[in-house]
């Protein structure tokens, strides 16, 4: 539940710290005092988009901090999916700067705003005045009905088959597109496949060709270096080579090696160097003898490498890319050439799955009808309690194309007075009736949902007298299982509250300030009397307020 809310520099609220209790809390105050700002602040904590326009005039930033306690398991589990650690108590904060930058934190750890929205979607259910109008949109009725059911078996079974059906339809569409351009695609693919096949490419050959090209281009320089090195090692008639010199040095040192251990070590080193120099000289000789380069091959090699270059430029950055393109092209050609056969097979599969889909969809429809009967009964009982005893709800179902949510296009129809024919909500219900119908729906669905906190913003719109009294009773009853807030202008509803918050506006100099105070005792009596009679509070209105509170307590 929501334990505490701290608001700073949001619209006319400079700073407010609000503590919330369990049960039913009403929020009252004059129009324009700032009640909607509190709702907007809670919406912000829930992850709604926030404009920098909410920042109080003259301030650099606005901040909202909410403290939750006894956090339910669903929220903790959802947080774990986003690697966010939430325990029994949790702090959520939003900061909005004048530069338009937003930051959000959970327990001091920065998180994206959409993560807050995902995690806390079930923490608070806010019923605003515009929600009443959503009842007039028949596309919302299916979601209301489906959210009432605990059993998702029929929906899940339908979804599984629909997913298979959608996949088949997608493949059929792809193959149908192939058929349209079949001949031109075949010709192009055949040309590309043949071109790569005839080239007979391989990474090994490309490497060899590049090596041969290097050798031919540098043949003269290579032979020159090899011959020069050999001559230095072997020597000639005029000048002895390095190998001969090393042999002579070894011969000299070996004669005196017995006189010193150090000289003996030098003798061994010279012997090794002399042997290795002889080996190197012979290796160089062999390299010269084996160096057989046909300079006339350079044109042939260049031409072959040009083939590699052109195909890589057309089909990929390297040889493997070209070969992958070749394999993909063969697969595409196979798909095209056998598209009709595959299309026929897919159509057979589609017809088979479609039969199964119809069965699952029909079962889902029948299940929804059954669920509606139960839902309608509960809503009608609630509406009877809310002074609408003659209301009857009906379900109008039409068939639509198969979609992710079934084949049902459904709409709630209503009869508000005996003897009338059922008609759509939009054509019958008044503003006050819509308020009570939505309250009845919310109260029924609350039994199915794990929402901790429910907020009703002026649920009494268009309602007065005994109907307001009944709304107060229902909110009180709902508060037995949920934390309930209600922004209201109705004294009857306010009288039922366990807790009473008063939002008042004051002007100091050129600035407007809003404060939130908890009322009790005679202060609360005076506020309810103000709602009854306006600013001119009389003894009669005070007595009426006390009587309302006493009656509410005894209900």
C-alpha cells in the first residue's frame, strides 16, 4: 500500500508530505485547491509521462517521492524480472528538471521510467473521470470481461492455435509474393548461382594466387638477395666467405681449448655457429635452385584474381560471404521452383488448423458468455445497492475475423428501467449512471485483482442524495480489502471515510500555495458542513454533518 507521498515544487504545491493510512481516505477541498495535483503526482510515480510544465513557477525542478509498504508478491516478482531488488518496503522517486530531463529511482537505484510503469502497474488503480467515458467505447468491454475471469485455460488454448495459424498465414503470404515475380526471380538466381559455380572459388586458391603474384612481382629482388647472401657465406676465388672464416676461427680456438674452461666454451659455440652457417648456406643454395617462377603467368594470375575481386564486390566482402550467398540463392531458388507445392501444403495445413481454431474460438465464446452472466449478476447487485435496482446488463456478441483475442466483437447492452429494450451503454446511460456503473465494475473486478491501492477521482460526478450515500458505503466496503482514496465533493461520501485529508489553497504576495492537512474531530465536521452549505457554515449544517458521520459509522 501507499504509505507516504512527498511532493516538492509541483504546480501550486511548494512542499507537501502526506501520510496515508489503511482503509478509506477521502480528499476534499475547494475547486482548484490542488486535489488533481496529488492524483497527477501519484500517476507520475506510476510511470506516466510528465511534462516540465508541472514545475512550480520559479523552481528549477520538481520532485515526487512515494513510500510503499507491505509490497505484494506480484510486484516483487515483476521487479526481479528487471533485476530490481524490492522487499517489504520500497521508495520510488521522480525528478523533473526545467531543462526537460527526467530521472527515476527505485530504492535509490536509477531505472528507466518504463521499468517503473511495468513493475508498479498493479500497485495502484486510478479511476479518473475520463474512465467513465471509456465505458462508452465498446472495444474496452472485452478487456473488462476477460479481466473478470480467473480461468485463462480457454484463452490460452485459443492463443496457442492462433499463433500457429498466424505463422502459416505469414508463410502463405510470403510464398504468394514469390509467385508474383517467380519467373524473373528464377532467371536472376540461376544466373547468380551459375556465375559463382563456374568461378569455382576457394579461400585456399585465392591465398595461393596472391602468394604467386607476390613472388612474380618480386622475383628479381628475391634472387638478388638470395645470391648475395649465398656469396657472402660461401666466398669466391678472391675472397673467402663467412663459413670459411668461421671454420678457421674454430680451428684456431679448438687448438687452445684445453688450457681454459672459458676458451673451451668459446670453442663449442664457434663449432655450433660454424655448423649452422654451413646449413644456412646449403638452404639458401637449395632455395636458389628451387626458385622457379614463370613471369609469363602474371597475366593469368591477375585475371583469376580479378574474378575473385568482382564476385566479392557483387556478393560479399570475402570468399565465405560469396559462398554463403551461393547457398542462400540455391535455397531461394528451391523455394521459388517449389513454391506452388509448398503453397498447396501450407493451405492444407491452414485449413486443418482453421478447423481447430474455430473449435477453440467457439469454446472461448461460450466461456465468455458464462463469465458474463456471473459478471453481470455481480454488477447488477452492486448497482441495485447504488440505487439502480432495475438495471439489467446484456451481452451483444458479433463475429469478427480471427484475432489475438478471439473472434468476438462484444458490447455491453443495458436496460435502466423496466419495460425497455436493451441498448448500448452509450445511448442510454447518463453521467451519474455511468459513474455508478463504473464504480460497480471496479468494485467487482477488485475482488479478482491484487491491486493494493484504489483511487477514485470524483466518482460522485453527476450523483447526489441517497445515491452518494450508497457510493460512500460501497467505497467503505471496498476499503476492507484495499486501501481506497476518493477525491470527492460529496458530504455523504466524505462522511464514510476512515481518514480525511483537506487540500487548501492560500495566496501569499504574488504566489499561490497549496497545503494538505489531516482532519479529525470538529475540523472534519466543519469541512463536511462546508461541503453541505458552502462557505456560510451554519449550526444546522454542522448538525447535518455530525448526523451524516454518525449514520455512516453505524452503517
